[in-house]
């Protein structure tokens, strides 16, 4: 009975603490029940506020927890050092001059690392670490980020520390170093110039710091989550049955750096997890599957942690982790003898990350949960959102897996930045119009057009055309001139009869690509499926023009322009000023005019 | 001859791919037709260019959302003079009757060259497997086979995989055929190894190239033993070319990709070969990784043909070996060039090899190992046997020897002794034409 009452009180305390940002006080801190605490009275910054908002949102919607009983939906335990800490640190050490004068990032780092952390903050952090012994991430929560213009990969660094050393003084040293580095990043050239561009004048920025439990589990010498990713409410590259508003997910094994840095990860629609254009054939799977992932080393690290390029993270090969639980669950096996992928990791053969267990066999209802989360976010923020998450898998039968809600930001900023309105006037003056375009936004960087001369096109000469495209591409790439490539059929088709069989390296300098469907090659539009990975990760605009429908490309006009270069099958023309390409991703509509 | 081509064009004016395929064959067999009036009398050329049967059918299927879709299915049964129609199924949105006719026409001669009892055919659908779920692909395959099963069988027509049709699709197609026909037979090749597939399928093309090279050198009193060999690609073909050459005592010193090549003067052997096998086939890594791992020289933006070698084997892509490369090879004393890919040597390079006495073997002869093992899969199925790896390999060696002999005999017959290009172009046609002649006007 005693245990029962204690347990219930404990649960009640935990529940009451959810959605609440409590003030950290060393003597009252209970790491087990207090999920979200802050040190100081100042602002907690944009990112931390959004975490608090998410925490409250989850508290207000118990139904989502009830619907997914096999998953714990949580915010990682979080401590925020409010802007007081930064201000005290900067003023105590007289670091203000770094904002006004030009210093290299290295000089700023050196100056900040030499400076002393205020005593009161050190003692609070020591009290915190006396109870917290799991790996931590340390990152900024800037006031500037309130604007939500933060680029995807972030301007500021995130540092991860193992925080598992028996000597608390060493753990404290690591944590303080990480905080100083985050503080220093405020004065790096990138953020400074960004601040100038946003605020028109240099301004001192106060920085809060988020210290957060790293989502993950221990696997041998490493610590990482089974998967991490980003969910977005809007998909600008819908394929097959997908609809833009159904959203899109990018997921990868291990820590989120893989997705953030745009390395190979798996992109899927949460509504149609079975439809994976980049995984259509065995060759596609082998070419596109994630081969590397990031993990935090928690054993055998040096006392002077590496805060360099990967910030204590190690880039590991998936194959080296084939016996670790997440790979066992998420990997399939390649059977070379039959050139077949089997959706199990329990047979011999190279392991290939397909995430088939969750995408095909629903062993964890992650796609469904992500649909709900995106919807919750959309309702909560009143606009499309972008959510960062991580998952841990339970290795026990009927055990609960964890879904960590890491960050949520509105996509509104993106939409505003990229919002595209195509007017009737623009359609009238456009030399190209399409109702089947992928991507979103405006491109005003291209002044070059490379096109296959319509009257010279011969299906039997597509190999030669591919070579010619490669040659022109190399020259334009060298001059850093992105260009519009126009031609019939399926660009990148490996069957030379079906389109021009270019490889990515032949067209690597393109800004946009037009796939023409006409009498000579009237195949179904490929929508860039041969280059799907590159197109989506680089945000290339891919436009299909079906001649004879409402779509058009003005051949007469382009032919009237003087040629910069003319080959047997291609013509390269240059405009005096860059053309304007606009794609309204919501309507898949595109116009190009000059 | 021009009349025949004109008649074909007039009859089916839109079939440009087919016209081109016919034109190429007519050009290469012109001397034979001139010398053999019986072929003309029996209208061999007219008949050989007309499919014995073309089947076109609708393929309705339902996607995961319950929406119905319609595709068109094709099977071109081009020629069965030498055996049951044999040729792949291709699922790709841009296929057409013209493409299937041209592919089936070429397949007929390719199969004939192996000396196995195989006719020629090709088929498929304008279905796009890309972006479809497994369940959708399965429903499509089942619907496709629900019509095709009437026209195929282990002694009638034996399709295989091709673009868009891999092990998954072959499995679904076979399953539906078995259900509809109530029989487990070798109606498709490329099956899973534990349900009727053959061993050595993956290795077949590479091993076949090795065997063919051994035959070519032996014909000139030489052997692979001690020879230095340069190859380009390192995919399935390249890997098994290296394995077979090592086994036969040669030394392969290069591998390449589109970004450069690796030179390994000690030869790609043992652990290095194991690494190479996975490099592309599994991990899609650059050849440079091999250089990094084993401390070899990586020569950026160059082709491997500048490395002195006795034999060059282009295994990568079309037109990868041009006239300049040919000149370099000849000046370095290269004695033989064997194409393992499809048309990797440019026309002028081939001409240069011939002019300078380099033994040149075209891909259509050297890389027939794949078709040969498909034929062996059919044989094993009809015998209800699964041969060991050694047994299949032994028979593959025998078949490659036959192809070599057939090419030489055909070249000799048309007055171009030792010319493998002429031999390979003519031999397949001769085998089919002779069989048709003997079987009467059918």
C-alpha cells in the first residue's frame, strides 16, 4: 500500500510538472519529476519558448497519448539558462567589444573560453549535474530566433557532451565549455552579419542556452536515438498519390545531424509511407539508403572533449552497427545472389537501412503519430509547422517506445519568404507556363537557357545529347552560372530511347529543369524521379510542360535569341538579365518570364 | 534489300526503333544474303522481320486507395525457329510496340549466338513501378499475368526480367502463373534460388567474358596466365571478370568509375577483390575508396586505358573507349580488347584495333554469359534439377567456347577470318535463317 501511494504521488507530481517551466533551485530540484526548469529571470529565447509551448500542447491534448499507447510522447528533460546568464558572463568578463569590432570566429572562441563563468551560475550547474548523469545537448535559444527566420541548419552550433564521467568536476568542466562555446557563437561572423541584415544595425544579442537530455540509448561505446528526423506540414515535392498538404518526413538512423546536414536520409509521406520513389528498385535502394549516421561517443573519450567539427559526435558506418538494436530493427538485408532486398536483418548479408519495419509493417505507428503531431502543431500555431523529433525503440516485447518532440517552428516564415503569387499578367508575358511543377519559390539567378533544338531531336541520338549537355554544364558550372535546361522526354532515363540519359554529374549546375512532353516523346512525366534525391535535397525546380495542353514553351522566342554556343543537338542562349522563375508549390503552377 | 526496309517502313511508319534495328541487321548480313539465293527464295528476311505473334492486352489494376488504373501489356513473340521464345519483360512508362519489336528482334540473334535452343521475344508494359507500393506492384503483376499466362509456357515462351522487372516482380508473376495454370514449371527465368532459380546468374556475364578471353588467346597460342589486364567498371560484371581472370592466372591492375581510375600494379586479389565486390554492388561507393583503403594510386579524371596492359576489358558504359584510348592501348602493346559492356568502344576505335591487328571481341559475343545462364536455368527446370555452382560454371564455360567457335566459323564463311565482329553479327542470323529454311514456310 505504501509503495502504491508513493508511486501515485510520484506520477501526480510528474503530471503536474508537465507543461510547466519551473524555476531551478538547487536545493529543491528533482530531476525525476521536473521536466522543464530554468535558471535566471531573463528571457528564455525563442527555441526554449517553443519547447515550453510544445510541452503545454502535449499536456492539453491527452487524447494523443491515449491513441498511441505503445509510444511515450515526451519532451526531453530541459534546463534553460535565461539571458541573465549570458549578460552576467559578458559583462563580468568585459566581452562586449567582440560585437562591435571585427574578430575572427577563432579569436572570439579563444576570448570566450578564457573568460570565467559567474560563480552563481557555476554553483547552479553543479547542483543540476549532481542529479543529471545522462548525455546532454547544449544549444542556443536566441532572441533573434523569435523571428523564425532561422535557416534550417541553424546559425549556431549545438554541442553534445557524454556527461557520464564519475568525476563531477570533469562533467561540469565539459558543460561550462559547451556553454561558453554557445555564447561565443553569438559573436561569430555568420550570426553577426545575419543580425545586421535583419535589424539593419549591429545590436547586442542576449542569448539563452538550452541544456537538454539527448534522446537516445547506449549501444556499446556510443549513445544515439534509433531515429531522428524532421516532419513538415507541407510537401513541395508530392509524388504519386501524395498531396502537398499531407506533409513530408525525413528520417535517419542516429542523431539528427544526418537530416539537418542534408545527408542521405529517408523521405516519406506520413499518409503514404509505402510510396517511396527513391526506393522503387533494388538499385535505387542501394544507391539511396543511408550509409552513415552520427552517434555520441560515451566511452573512451579524452578528458579534453573534442568540441571541433563534429562536436563530440562520430560519423559511423551503418554496417559497423549491424548488431546494434536500432539497425537490427530498421535494416533490411541485401541478398546479392538474387539481387533482392529482404525486409529482415536476421539473415546473412549486407544490412541496408530501409525503415521497412515502421513504413511497411507498422511495427511502430510512427507515420500515423507524425500525422497527428503535424496536425496538432498546425492547430496549435495556426499555420503549417516544422517539427524535429527523435525516437527510441523498446527492445522489450510490449514495451513502450519513446517519441521525443525536440523542436517545433512555424513554416509561416518560410511561406512568407517564399510565398509565390502568380498573376494573370505574369502568365501572359511568360515564355513558359506549366501546371505540373515541383518545388516552390522564386529563382532570379538564371540568365542561361540550354535547350535541345526541337527540330533536331532524334530518339536514336540521345546518348550524344547527354554528352553535349555534360560539356555545356561543365563550362557553366565553372563560371557559376546556374541555367535552365529544356528537353523532351525523361531526363536521366537509363534507357536511351526514352529520354536523354544524362547522369547527375552531367547536369549538376542546373538551376531548373524542364521536361517536355510532346509528340516525339509523350511518356508519363517522370517528375525528376531519376534524380529525386538530388532534386528534393537541393530544392531544384522541376517543371513538366505538356505541349498541346494549357502548358507551353515559347520556341520562337528562344530561337530568336543569339546563341552563345550551338552544338549538333543543343543550343545555349543567354539573356541580358536573369529570367524570373516562379513556382507556386501549393498549385504546382510555374511561370518563367524575363 | 532497300525494298524490304521500305516495305517495313510503309507498313508500320511510326516504328522508328524497329526500323533502325532492322537496318543494322540488314547491313551486317548483306554479304550472306547476296550469296544465298535460297534465303531470298524463302523470303527469310521478310519473315524474320515480322513477329510470329504480337499480343497486346489491357491490364487493369487497383491502387492502394481503391482507384482503378489501366495499362497496356505486350508480348512480342518474334521467332521460335531455334526454341521457345525467350526474352525479358520490361515495365516502363515509355515502352511501345516499336521498342518491343526492336528488342525482340535483337534478342533473337543474341539468343541464337549462344547455341542454346532459344527463340527470341520481348514484352512488358507501360506500367511504372517507381513510386508504387509493393502491394500495388503485386496487383499489377497478377493482372498482367492473368492475361499473359494464355500465351506462355516452359516449351512455348519463357520471359525473364528486364528494366523495371526484378526479383520481386518475377516472384509475383510466377506466383500468379502457378495459380492459374496449376503447374510449377520453368515458365520464367530469374527466379529465386530456392524455387527454381539458377546459381551463377550474378557471376554469369563476368565469368563468360573471362572464358571468352581464354578462348581468344588460346586460338592464338596464348593463355591468360601471366597477362596484365586493365578493366574499367567494378559492378557485377567487372567484379566477376576479375575473379575469373585471377582464377585463370591473369592479373587485373585497374578499376575505374566516371571520376577516374585506380592503378594497383600488384593486382586486385584476395581481400582487395572482396572489397571491390562490395564497393559498388552493395555500397555504391566510388572506386577512389579502393585506392584510399589499399594505398593505391588514384588518377583523377582519366580512363584506365593509359596503363600498359596485354588485354583491355571495358566493362562500364557505352563509348567509354575512343580512338585516342585505342591509339594509346596499341602503342602500349595491348594485344586484345574484349567488350564486356554494351558497345563501350567507339566505331573508330574498333576500326583502329582491326587495322593494327588487335584481337577485338564485341560485347554481343563476349557478354552472352547472362543469356546462357538463363538458358541453363530453363534446362535445370525441365530436368527438375538444381545444379551445383561448379556444374553451372562448367556448362557456362562450354557455352562460351561454343559461341567463340560459332563466331569464328561464321566469320570464316563470309570471308573475314578471325573477325569476331563480323562473326558475331552473322552467326546468330545464320543459325536462325537456316532453322527457318529447314522448317518450311511457317
